[in-house]
């Protein structure tokens, strides 16, 4: 049985730029680094794998792999975004902090079950900070929210 998320890993352009955003700006401590000099297949590489800790014991992780091509581009929210939960008062403070630092910043967006703000990190990824609202747990409860029925209707609608 799956216990939870250990880490999500993404590519980064520069480990120090990434650290400044995730540790200095967002407050996620650099928890670990792993220097990879050879892949499991025996290929020589110079890759750094970094891990940023979250309060629940999980991590956001990044690979700086200059010897491996990767297309860094500004991601659209629907293609890829990383949503991190915060307490409600944090949203206003982080929105102001992001604007003061000159980061691409959007929000506050009302989604009904969460309120969110958005930043773009140095790698082009959209970072969402979201705070739960009243009704969050009911909306995310598959026993009462008809999630499966909605998915089935969506799927049928694509073939009709």
C-alpha cells in the first residue's frame, strides 16, 4: 500500500537559482543533495539532485543535469504546476513578497474549495500556494462528491 508522497522531481537550470527560490523565497529548507557521477546504466554524468523539505515529511526535488538536453519553457498551469498547501494568512504575505521581489505573481484566485496565488520559478514551473476553505474536505471526499460519476460522464461525452 502506498503511504504517501516521498518526493516529486523536476529538472532545473541551475541548482543555486532553484535553491534561492525554494529555500530563500518559499522557505523550504534544502534537506539533501545527491551528486550523481554515473547512471545505473554506466553512463558518466555530472548531475546534482537536490531535495527541499516540507512539513509533512515529503520533498520537492530537482535534477541539474547539464549534459542531458531538456527544453525549459514557461509552463501553462494546465500542463504542469506544483501546488503547495499553506495556512490562509500566508497567502496575502507571500503575494506581497513575490511582487516585492519582482517574481511573476498572480492571485488571489478563488476556486471554491481553496484560495490560491501563483508564482513562476526560475525553471518556468508554475508554483501555486493554496489555502483550504470551508467545504474543502467535502469536495475532496469521493464517498459524497460523485467524482467517479463525473469522470464517467466526461469520458462518455468525449465519444458521443
